[in-house]
């Protein structure tokens, strides 16, 4: 009887401790997200590229057709950082151009929405991908 009681107590204690740890992590994550500091994961990735025929820097939701869904950020040759653009009804702005890291910020919330890395894929409809941001 004592062995069964000890096992039950150990299992109950472990579940209690694990539940408390999960609750604490969930609370911290919710606080960070509410503050708009750094999201746990962007709900979608963003690609940035150039259409040299039209002389524009473009952005589009990764996985969507850049030929039909891309939006213009600005002209090629000018920094695309600091220029607002809208994807999926959300206004974004890029930062860090010319530095070691480029990022995307959601204007209404602040904080980093996604970090960008150099990215190359097959050109489509004259659009050359430069960055993939997640």
C-alpha cells in the first residue's frame, strides 16, 4: 500500500510542477507578444525582390504568386527601408537596410515581425527574389 501511495504522490507532484512551468511560460509568451517586442513566429513569411523591367522593389507573401500578388515598396536604387507596404491587410516597414540584418516590423504593433535572410529562387515574370523574411 505504501508503494502505491508513493507512486501516486510522485505522479501528482510531477504533473503539478509541469503544469506550473507551462503556465509560467505561457504567461511570459503572452506578455512579450502583447508588448509587441518579438513574436514567437510570424503568421506568414514575406519575400522581397526586384522587378528590373518595371524598376521596382516588391514584397509579397511567401507562397503566393509574385506575378499577381506583389506590392511595390519603392524604386530600385533607393533604400526600401522606411517605406510602408501592405500585405494581407497589415502595414509593414522594413528596417536595417545596409547593415548586417534586415527585418520587417508590423507598423501598428512595433517590434520585429520577421527577420530577413538573403534568398534566391527561380525568377518569375521578371521578379528576382532577394530576401525571405520569417
